[in-house]
């Protein structure tokens, strides 16, 4: 029994030699102590298991139970019925106030402004004198034309005298030919002279007629030295002063005149609304300068065709303006009442489901089951949405639709 101890001592001695100092002898562990250590380790492992695993297992069981209850519970929803919107809708578009008639007055004669009699803002009547021009060159042309006419008239008298003389000579020769006093050649020569004299008289008369026509033309141009208003209206532009040189044509504008009672409001109707535009449709016009006033009028006419570049149709609204409150060029907003060709129902915007499948509603049937119904939106006013198709009017619609509601799902409808 002493051999193991000696062997152990020898190993400790060799290890001590290697380390440079002596190691104590190994102590033996008894069975009782070893069992206690093992038992302690088992207790620690068991406590860790109880503290970590069991709470997680219990939480998982609670979650599974909650899931089973949630799967069995019904989604609670509130339902409403769609509201029939008004059959006549209204569209609001920007418009521009324009004069009923507007034109720029130009001169038809060359000259200088002697005086002007109307200024901007003046109301004028048709045919009223606006300005007078001095036309010295035209006056000289008129004097020359009258002198040429007098010359042509004198030429007529001369031609008549020559014709009468030729006619008398022809008669005399004609009587002498049978007696043999005058030859046949002289008779024929007298006939030719009488024909020439008659032709010269015709030329003189035609020349006098041409001179008379030239005088009438110049007199007409001279009348244009008095610039008259082509129609009644308001002077919106005066661009002449005394002594200013004006030329015939559209190079020198004199005045601009506009008729402002009634006025026209022009607007562009988009393509989707253009087929509904008819004459005599009621319209309301507002301008920001008169915030509390509404000018009521009717649609007067429309172009009947779309602008190919803008896809809009020009429409005119004409309305009276006796006090001149509406000015040409004003910006206006026009509301036109449009008859609706079909029933339009209105629902809250929260009832709509919008995804890749389009716009849809959740309809609850008699068995409180969900039915997904596609719809077509006609107009979105923000809080409410008007639907053109997809509803009959007696459906029950989920007021607050969510993506978790599936087609055919049973629902808990709130009373």
C-alpha cells in the first residue's frame, strides 16, 4: 500500500525540480464531498431551467391562446348607405372678361392731325366725330382732278362740234351725188369723217366720266379726314396728338373702341365636360374685385369643336354690364350647372379601398358578410367622393374600410 504514495512523492519531486520549488502533495477528495458538489451543480442547473424556460413556455401558451381567440372573433364595423347626389352638378373654370365689340380705328387718308375730340374713358356714339385731319396732298390731287374734269368736258364740246360739222357735210354731199356734182369718193370720205367725229365724241365723254370717277374717289378719301366712331362704346386707347403725321393703312392706330354692355366671358371647357355644354345653361360669374357679388348669366354659345392642341372648347357667356363694373381683361371664375346623365351616389372618402386592383367599396350583405365591389369615381371633393358606377343606392357600405377585410368574411355590424 505504500508504493502509490511513494510514486506520488517521486512525481511531485520531479515536478518541483522542473519548477524550481517543491509542490505540495495531492489531497484526496472523499466520496461525501464529491457527492455534495454534484448535487449542488444539479440544483444550480435545475434552478436555471425553471427560471428561464418555464416563463417563456407560459408566455408562448398565452400568445397562442390569444391568437386562437382573435381568429375566432369578428371584425366590428359601422355601415352607412350611399347618398344620392344632385343630378345637376357644377363645374368651376377660369374665364376672361372681354368686350362685346372691340376694334382699332385707323386712318384711310394721309395727313396731319388738326384736332382730336375724344379721349380715353369717353363714351361715344356710332358716327360721332373723333378727330379731324389736314390732308394738303389730297387737296391738291382733288384740285388737279377737277381741272382735268373741266378739260374733259371742254373736249366733249369740241367733239360735239366736230361731229355736227361732219354730219352736216355728209348730208350736203349725199344730196349732190345723184346730180353728179360730187363724186362717190367724196361721199364716202364724208361718211368716214362723220364716223371719226362720232368716235372722238365718245372718247371725250368716256374721259370725262373717268375724271368724274377720280374726283369722287378723292372726295371719298377727303371725307376720311373726319375720323368717325364705327360703333358706340368706350374709348380705351388714344394714340394721336395734334400735328401728328398719320398714314393710310394699319401703320398708325388712332383710337381703340370697345363696347362693354353687354360683356362676354370666354372660358375653355375641357373635353370630358364639353358634350354636356348647351346654350341657355345657367352660369354664375364671380370676380375677386367684388367678393360678395355673383353675376348670373346663361351660356350664349360654344365653338362646337375642340382645340386640337389644348383639347378644350371655347364657350361664351354674355351678360349685361350697364354700370360698367366689369372691365375688359378681368379674370373671372365661372360656375356652370351641368345636367348629370346618370345617377351619382356620394360616400365618405374613408369607405374607399385604393390599391393595384383599383377603387373598391366593402359592401355588407344580408348575412353580414363582406363583398368587395369595384366602383368608378366621378368627382372627388375631399371628404366625400361621388361615384358614377358600382352602386344601386340600397347597399350597406362599411364606413371605415381597411385592407384586413377580405371578400366573404363575416363581420360584426355595429347597431
